[in-house]
């Protein structure tokens, strides 16, 4: 490894990274911001993304690198491999153009052609992100005072013109180590696709709004194309995982256990609104499911689940440290369903061990967040949905949660089950303001 790299970077790369992949170009300049973009079969969309990036304010262009990770498995279809090959040829051609005309530095990692493909066991979006983020660590400027930023984006997105500047300024001016960029899915002309993406974005934002009401420390969005962290935080959480899906959820959860996740507003990523085969779940699959009419999509978790979650968080996350028996007694007072959930998740055994092994109150308080983390929070909401509070109509749920949060909104659902599309947009606009 390069001896000029800090010792913690070298240690991380030696332990957790692979030297199989390289950037296509040599770099004689170091960077402060590197935007890592995994790409599979995105040749037709890449021009839109590059165009949106090139229209950004160029204040930080010289210190910013756009790093694409063109990836597929050996078993991937020839059609997709050909699309990736065309993407590689495109990136070879545009690099000089964008460097000269737009002052943007662009490079790519070939994880697509023969002998460079991702392995069948681990290959997917998580590994593709990891390859790019790990290699980015070797290209940062570690001599200047401002943080080195790892910014995640996707090949089917576009960004607003102040995207790079807003992210950079937010980290430069605030005590921030990890965050996510605001997002809003692209507008579409197909009516059914429009309904599908409005439905899905409402679902995403409603869950975060419910966590905000519950005062959960995990009230943030986990969307891969919006994630940002500094290089030190990346090292502390041992880097990106190799998951084929939900890599963003687990990466953000790891970050949230060492620092506060903050929203980077005043700009936005615009993710694609299309259906997709690329990951087992997420936007693409939800849009496909909506379009295929597999199930009723106009339902959400009952707000009563978030009421119960709030009561448990008030009890468990207070500064007071209780015995195992006392926590279980409080849980039983809140709800027998909650007590059953804790029992099934071995709370008694785990908490008793935490109390036994912790040497100080501060360690115990930290262990509270580690035990009842974002994943267990989601598991509890699902458990409540399946056992006590079944899902309810989407817009009735929104009305109820808005009321619980004293959110002013003039379009309550007076239309029956599903209001007209213009009213659905009003609900989504309000959610974009507050979640």
C-alpha cells in the first residue's frame, strides 16, 4: 500500500479490502470528495447523470472525483455485459471532455469484463459500492484540514445543480460525520408509474415520520444513492458491507451507532422512478409490485405502533438504568405484545449480560442503542403489525400521524379509500417537508 496513506487507512485496506480492482486512470491529484456510483446496465441513463453533475456549481470541482464502478457477475446475461461494455467505452471517451469542458474529474473501476467480474457469492450492489469506496480511500488528500467525504450515488439518478456544493459546505460548516442527502423521485409521464412511485415514497417517508414521532435515534432515511460519510467514520465501521440488497440500511445503521445521522437539505438526489430487476427489494421491486397489482399497496403501519414504540423508547432510552426485571415489568405495563416481543428477542438474557459486563453507566447507556437498534426497531414495528395493530388505509394513517405531531395539513382524506392523484401529491409534498 502507499506509505503516504495514514496508518489507519493502511490497516483497514490490508484487513478488509481487496487489491483485485483498480481505477482505470492514474491520479496525480488528491481529492476531498469522491462520489462513488455503482453501475450495471445503465448506458442509456448515464448521460443524464453526467449532465446533471456537470451543471453543478464548479466551486469544488477540482477537489471532487466522480468514480463509477461498472459491475456484473460472470453469470450475468450477455445483453447486460454488452451494455456495461458500452458504458466503459463511453466513460473512456467522456473523461477528457468533462475534465476540459466541465472541469469534472471522472474515472471508473472495471468490475465487469472477463476476470474482473464480481464473484457469484458476494456480487451485487453492496460489493460494488464497497469496491469503489475502498479504492476512494487511496485517492483522498489527507494533508488538508477538511474532511474527506465518501458520497454514494446510483447510475439511474440525477442531482440538483447545487448538489456537490451543498454537501461539501454542510460538512465544512457543521460538526457532521455522516448524513443523507434529501431526495425526491423523478417525475414520470406514465400515469400508473406515477401512482406507483408516489405510493412508494409516501411509504418511505411515513416510516421515518413515525420514528420521528417515537423519538427514535434511527429516524433517518437509508437510501443508497443519498448516503454520505467522512473517511474516518467509514474506517470506524469497517467499511461498506457486501450485501446484495439492503446494504444501505445496514451501513447507515452501523454509522448511526458511532455518530448522529443528519439530513443534508437544500439540495436533492432524484432517484429513478422505474421498475427494476437490479435488487431483490427497494424502489424497483416496489414499483413492479404496484404495477403488477400483487396486493393492496394503499396501506401503512398503524400509527398505534409508533405510539407504543414511543412509550418503550421513553422507558428504555432514558438516562435511568433499570434492572432486567424492571424493564420487563414496564414493558408489560405498556403492552403484553411488547413484552412478548422482548421475550422472543432474548432481552432478559442480553440485558442481564450487558449489566454484568459493563464497567460504567455510560457504557450501559451506549449498549441500549446497540441492543435496540434500527433493525430491532423495524422488527418491533413488523411484530406489532402482525400481532396487534394491522395496517390501515394509507391516507387515514397519514391523517392520524399528522394529528399526533400537530402537523398542519388542509387535505384530510375525505375521498374514501384512495384520494385523487393531485391530493396524493399534496400528502407527499407535506411529507417531503417534514420527513
